[in-house]
């Protein structure tokens, strides 16, 4: 059985993962409508969001593997 704190952490990470996915979609939409200057700024933010998303995915994977 999953410990309460582990389940809470998993739930928190899953929510953050979902929220970041929405943010990335929004950034991609903004980039498609933006100018060259805004492309550079949004591209940087998109890279940061993707890195955080990958980090959360790794943490989720690690927590799920620990529970197996």
C-alpha cells in the first residue's frame, strides 16, 4: 500500500505535470502568433517548462518504482 505522504507527493506531481502540459500548449500557441522577438523569449520559457516537465516525469517514475 502507498504511504500517505508518497500518495500526496504523487498527486502533487501529477497535478503539476498536468498544469505544465497546459502551459506548454499555451506557449506553443503564443509562439505561433508571435513576432520574432517574442519567439526568442517564449522559446526560452518553453525550454524551461519542458525541462521542469521532464524532471517531474522522472520523479513520478521514481516514486512509482519505489512503490512496486
